RNA sequence: GCCCCUGUAGCUCAAUUGGAUAGAGCAGCGGACUUCUAAUCCGCAGGUUAGAGGUUCGAGUCCUCUCGGGGGUACCA
C-alpha cells in the first residue's frame, strides 16, 4: 500500500496531464509531488492543495481557472466523492466512501505491516543513541535520547532499513581514572578510613552503595589495589546497571561500540596521520590542532592536548569514519543539545578523511525538565532514569518523552504522568485499544466466527474520519522518517484514538437489528485495532486488552 | 561578546515546512451511562502567535531589529 497523500497527488498530476492534452492548461514542468494539507473546514473536504495559487504567476492564469481545469478531469475519478474549488484558488478533494471502505478492507488483508513502506528496502542504517559514559546512572536526559533513538530505529525498520542500534561506550580517557579513584576512596571510607573526595571526583551515592558491596564481598583485600582495578569494577557495574535501565524501557542495543578499541587498532593514529599529511593538523603550544577554518569551520580545535591525551573530537572523528566504513547508507546520531557544537566539526573531520559525511544526520534533542511534587531533588542527588521509571512506569516514560518535538525543551510533569486518569494521554490511547478488545470479544456472540472482510456503506461522518485517519499512518511514518521526528507518531496515536472514541460515541457497532452494518463496523474496528497496535508497537508502548 | 534552540489560550503543547476563520489536552462552565468499558463523548468560553518593521496574492512559519527563557562558546565528554 502506498502513502495516502502520494496516491492523491498522483491522481492530481494525472489530471493535470489530461487537462494539458485537452488544451485546458498550458504545458509546464510537472512537479513530482503535489503538496496536500488537511483543511480546517469540513466543507473543504479531506485534503486540499494550494497548487493552483502557486502556479498562477508562472502560467499567467487565475488560480481559480487553474483549479477548475484540474477539477474537470479529477471529478470523474472514483477515488473521490467530490472535488471542489474554493475562494482564492484551492483545490479540495473528498475521498469516496467506497474507496475508503475498500482501502480499510485492504488493511485487514495486509495486517500490521499495512502502513510500512518499501522505500529503503535493502539499505542499512545505524542509529547511535544514549552513549553515556560508564561513570554513573542514566539521567532522564539519557532516557529521552534512548526513547527517541529506539523509536526512530523502529520507524526506519518500517520503511525498509536494516537497522543497527548502537551505544558508543566511552571508556577511555581521564574520566575513567577519576571514576576509579572515586570508587577507591569510597571503598576506603567504607572500611573506616578517614579520606574524602575531591571536588572533581564523582560524588553520587551509587559509588557508596557499590563500595559497601565490595566490602561485603572482598573485605579489606582490595586496600592495596590500584585505581585501575577500581575503574574496572565500577565500569562493569555501572554499565550493567545502565543496560538494565534501558531494558526496563524496552530498549536493547545491538552493538556496544568500545571507544578503547579505536586506540587499540590504530584508527585514531591513522586519523592524525592523514590530517597531518593533508596539512589539516598542526602543532601549537605543545598541542595538536585540527585546522577546521581551512575546511570552513568556525575555529581551529585541539585534538591532542599538550599532555599527549586526545580530546573527544579525535576519537569521535575516528568512530564516525568507522561507521561509514561499515557500509551504512544512513547514520543517525541522537545527541543531547550539549553536544550540538561539536557535531559540525566531526562531519568536517569525516569529510577530510575522504568519506561522504552527508550520510550522517543529527537528531538533536533538548533537555528534560522534571516537574512535580514527589520528584523534587534531594540534596546532592539528581533524579535518575530509574527513579522516573519506578515512579510512573515504562509506558508513560516512553510516551511522554515522545510527546514533544525533540528540539524543544520537555517539561515532564510527573504528577500528571503518575495520574491514572483521563488527564493522562497514555491511558487515553490505551483505553481506545481496551475498548476495541471488549467490542471484538462481544462481537463473537453476535456475528459468530465471521471471517469475511467486507466493509460497505460506512457513511457516518465519524466513520469517514476514522477510516481516513487510519489510512494516514503511512503518511505519518513517512514524515517521521523524512524529518527524523518520531514525535509525530505520538500525535498520530492520540488522533487515531480520538477518532475512535468519537466514532464509538456516535455509532453503535454491535447492533442485532442491523447485522449487515454491524459486520462492516466490526471489520472497521478490527482494522483500527491493527493500526493502533502498530502505532503503539512503533512507540514501544504496550496495548492492554482491558483496563 | 559571539553561535544555536526557543517564545502561540490561565497551564502544557500542535499547526503536514509559505496557505483559507491559528487547533488539541488540562484547568473552568453546561450537558450525556437501566443501552458495545464514562480512563469516554457532545457543547460553551478562552488569542494583537513576546514586540516593531520588512518580503508577497497570502506570514505563527522567511529577513532585520528589540525584549524574555534555555544551551553552547575548553588543551571536559
């Protein structure tokens, strides 16, 4: 099944061609797509296009006359019940009930993949997300990135990509030493030694918890151990906790990419050599600088400090080259706003290394602000992702994280999220599914074991809207992928649920007085269930059968 | 100082990338369950889209300036 608006667009273009061959319209270069929007007034139909307005100047014709010429050819199309032209020069189409019914029948035939697209069949994509340092528990910000990345991965899969979910495991550099030292000090404190952390050490309670575990398991046998031993223990422990947190959110990574390996296999040195040989790296003040200004960047940056340690930009460049070397057609970095500045530098580095950096896309998200009574910050501690999941549940976390566009700040209202009531949009959507299940259970007793998929004559306005909304899932998936904006899916799920609830209120599905109509409505409800389940599946939210 | 994001109803946000009379939810008010789940539905009210200019048939959306909020601006990641 193809995208709904694309089908309409093709019909309009065909009508333009017909109008041209009849001399109703002059010849002009046809666009490959007619842009359609959902008009605000019911009398303007299901979709409308401003195409006649846009072409008016070029063709030296009035918008109305262009629209009327297209209308003359489009009106006989059985896909449409009505084609109208309105004031400044809009072309409006109303889908025919027969066409809608037949399309919904096709949903039943195709099942849950009905809205999937084959556009990127055979292509491979990599989505890198979360990529937290193994130095502490995941934050709610990581949670946002995680949910965005995972849902985007689902979406990319639904348009044909083979997707690799990847977590860049940042376990090299000085921060790991600090982690080891911090744990060592906590451990010695647990044994009663009078020591304290410095300002730069990791202050969180999680290292205290870990150190008491160490005392329980090893007693004082680790007293003489080097910080490196403690780093190893802390890293393993924290990483496994991070992944257990992610798995609570239904997120499973395919690959944990180890930063350390970039040093071990010489990739990082290779980047230095190539940049040097191209005259893009130079020594100054004992450090090695990347000459970004030559490549159009805003300013040169240090890639190897005078201490001999690389800055994060260097392994980042190396890592992104490695991604492209693995042959991905699309690489998406899901990053928090704090990383935004370095992204262009990495792209320039990748380009300088001779790779096609246009395959790498950025999906940046802003931070999460936690609002609510019981989640107020305790002294010295911040709210972890674990706390949040425990407080409101995984479904709610996933849904709320995807309610806003990723580039806007997200106010996470914990009081609202915790509320199991009509105020909570997650339950609104899930309740629609539970209602559907309930209807379908009862349907068995009225129309026993009926396997035919016929849908006819669903003419009520709420039925029309519901059918159209269901068929728009393909548009939503397409747009979410095109714009790397998974939040459209959340809006879609709410809209579809809303259309269903309105239909439920207006139309009795199970009506013993009218078996034929009941059969069609039951089939419609089955199709809506398929669509709603699919949307929730892509969002990673469960669909309870009763509530 | 400079760069990026952002400012829309009392609150939280949409608005299909420049289209028609700016839409939802919550909060407020009024209706609808002896009838498929009332975690629902229907209706009312709520706006100078921060402000001022500009671009054009047409601006919440684009350009300039001013004012608020956030982030960055490291030889941290």
